[in-house]
């Protein structure tokens, strides 16, 4: 497991739980800020809450490296969806988050779809 990814992902989910965009997006690169901006966050978070509920827990499923990226796939549990695949892609150079996606039966969202 990559130490930087654990810290960044913990922060991401702490911000999500607290409904705190600044904390949630702290490690985003500039493209991710554009893809899920502060103005889009409230509506995105409401849809996520309505469909899969509150975040409960997270386990690392796999870690791979692809070119200049680390791809970390998690299995997350939410109170309305027991299996949500969350993929966080990090730049290898500065460890910022380049891509984020959530995939479950009830809610599917990816940056850059």
C-alpha cells in the first residue's frame, strides 16, 4: 500500500463525510478541480447521499502503476450500498489525484466520462 494514497484517500472520505469540499478536494489536480468544482459538489454529494447513503468503510482492493499514474481500487461500503468500487488515480510525480470514480448498482460517476 502506498502511504501517500492512504492519507489522501482518508482525507477525501473525511471531507465527503463532513460535506467539506475544501477537505474533500485538497489533493485534486487542476483537472479534477474543473471536473468536480465547488459549485458542482453540493448537487453531486446530494445525488451520492440519495443513492448510496453515508460512507461507512473502505478496503484496498488493488494497486497498480500505469505509466506516470498509480491506480488504487477500493471496495467501499455505504449504508445504502454494501459494495461500491471507488477508483482513485494519483500522479506518480506529485501524488495529486488525477481521477476519481464511484461505481455501484445505484450510483455510477467518473470524472472525465
